C-alpha cells in the first residue's frame, strides 16, 4: 500500500543525532585514515585518485576502516550545527512564501514549482547574514495563474524587529526575521551551500534567540496566524472594511477584510490567536449579493508548531547536520608527514583496556621508538609513508608486518598501521591459499627485544633499525627540548589509544589522497543528511 517517510521523520532524526552526540554517555570522533590508498591491496586501488571508489558498507569493510584509521578528534557542541539549504537574497529575484499546504500537481509553489515546502525558496539569508522567512510575496489567486506568480524582490530586509514587516517600499514582500548567523559560526562553518542554524534553539538563553522564540510562542502571546492568502477574491461582495473571525480548531484570531469593486482586495490579520492546525475566515459579516460560485476563498496560513520563530528546525526543515573538525600540527597525535584517503565518523570506540574513550583526541597508530636515526635508501623521507615494515619473530618463523604511516626524524618514532591487506594472498588480495601462509597470515605484534625492523621497496632494502627497548614513557628529549610523543611507550613500543576492534563506523568518505605537511591544516566539514 502507498506510504511515505515524512519530512518530520528526517528532521527528528537529525535532532536525535545531535542529542546523541551531545549526550555525555557517548563519544563521537571524526577520524582520518588509509595512509596508502593508491597501493595495491585490500580496500585500495592504484587508480584511487583518478577513479576514487565508493565506500563499501559491510562488516568486512567496517572493520577495515577501523584498522586503517590514523587519528581522531572528538565532536563537541562547538563543532556541530544543523544546517539547511542556502537561499541567498538577491535583488530582482522571486521567492516563494511560507505555506502549510503546498502539495504536488494542484498546489505547487509558483517560483520553485515544488509541491513540498522544504524544497521551495521561502527563506533567505542576506548579505548581513540575517535569516528571514517570506510571509507574503505579492501573489494571490489559483495556482498556475498569472496573479499567483510571485513578484520580484527589490528591497533586502535588514530589520530585526519581532513582528513581520516590509523591507522597503519598492515591493510587497513581507518578511519575518528569525536570527543572525554568529560571526564565529561564519568563520568556522560558512558554506556556499548551507545556512548554519544556532544550537539549542528551544533552550538558548541568547537574548536575541530567546526573544524570537518567545514571540513565536502563541500559547503566551496569542499571535499564531500572521497571513491570509487570497486564493479567490470572489465577486458581488459589498465594498467596505470588515472585521471577521478566523474559525477552526484554534481560537482568538481575527482579520480585517477589505472589499473594493465588489471583490476582496486585502486581508490583514489583526489578531493571530492560538491553537490552530486549520482555519477559515468567517465572511458572514460581509454583505454578499452573488451566487454560490462567486464566493471568495481565503486561506489562513498556519505556521509550524506554535508560531513563526518558535521552532526554527521544523520551520526551515533542518534534516541535515554539519560536523566540523580541524587537524593541525599542534600534537604528535596528528603527524604532519602522513597521507590519508578516508574521512569518517566513529561512535563510542573503546579504550585499549575497557570503557568508552572520552578523551578529546586519539591516535590509532602503533608506534616504535628506534634506537637511532634511519637513512632511507632509494626513497626520500616523504616517500616512506605507505611502505611496508617487517620483523621476524624471535621464537618462531612467523613474521610481523605493518605499513608506515609516519616517521619523525627528530624523535626516531616510526608509526604504522596493521590491516588484513598485509596478511591476505598478495596476488589475489583475498583468502585464497598461498605458499608460506603459516608464516605471514597471522597479524602479529612487533617485539621490543626481537630482531631488527626491515623496510623494503621493490625487493630492495630501504632501511633497517632496532627497537629502543630501554625507552619508557610519553616524552623524549631532543637537544634541549622536551617533546611529548602523545602516546605512552613501554620498552620502545606504544599501542593505539583505542581498541581498533570497537566503535561503530557511522560515516565513511573516500577522498583523493591528501598529503599532509606542517604548513597546512585540514578543515574537515561533513554533511550528514537524514
């Protein structure tokens, strides 16, 4: 049978996501991953940059995304905003007006030709970053007629009054002010595609937001209905001005109806009332001398919730959330000599021992403190990322392997990831049987007091090194400078700060490979659409 997932469901889901992120029982992180996307192997392709593959959503790949992650940063209220599609005010452009009754085919918005309110351009952001909704665009009449077409907007609104008003004298547009995007949100979140909405609209104590919200609460000010649309002006009414009740399932609304030339030419709401989900203008006080087919059709426009400005998320159709994160060179957790080809969001990764991680950031890289500096052969230091390292276990013929993600020339710290691409059949990149599987198929940890670490490329030795098994702690001294390494070392080795087998990957984005360096910062903006 016919069914629909409503816009309200999507708006509610966006709100539920925001609430979940801000819940102190949860930890959400933006992470960067996959330091060698252009390599041959599982989850990679040598055409990554020219034909970036779509992410795969299954349990096999979700665990792979965790294994190849590099580091992450916690999502906080300061870096989370609901957003809506941007409609910038531009002179000489027509805008739809807010209506509760747009529908496909027989009542589409005249400008956008959409039968869904949230797909029309009934709100704007101005050059001063003020956001308004349009309550009147000069249109009237049946959909599809010339009169029903919105006129062009000539006056940019600039006011911040609580009541709807015209922006000037050149056009008939009536605008309702909602809010001004804060300067800090402009700097951090501004986008050519989206308008940034304030957080916590329903509870905010910001004076401007609070006044708009409370003004829109018709339970308090009895001022719900603002506009009556004249769909049919009728005929054979007696000229004059008439005070008329607005009837329906609410109470208290009234309108002043003007008749000129025996047709209704204007309707002004004089009292907005409250509690309406449907309404009709009672014209019984207007003298009518015509036949039934000549009666007017006046449509009181029902605002969302209790009134315009009370709940902007519902009013503007906020079914998208923007997540922002910045990765710079401020910490050793975020090495600047690495690469990445994936951006993701993970929920509730656990600590290596137990319990959900709650720190502001994490490193998901394993680390080795070498005894001395390395001198790579045949490659530059910049080319080390993505190369493999191995170590033969001291007690067996098995081999530990990893992929270099970073090497710090000052501290001699080598960081790496381990994922199944190193252990699967290297020719088929799958579970096909291969020679010496017993030596290389198991994912093993590197040893502190074992054999040397070897790095090869194309069969040629790039470097070898020994683990500094005497090194303990989280800091090291380089010259006269004490450097925090970001992770705790024990016998020259450090584990990731998360249990990489835990956490829910709720978002993954494959991107062209990005090479980090100390002169750049990665500003990551993720749009989640519900």
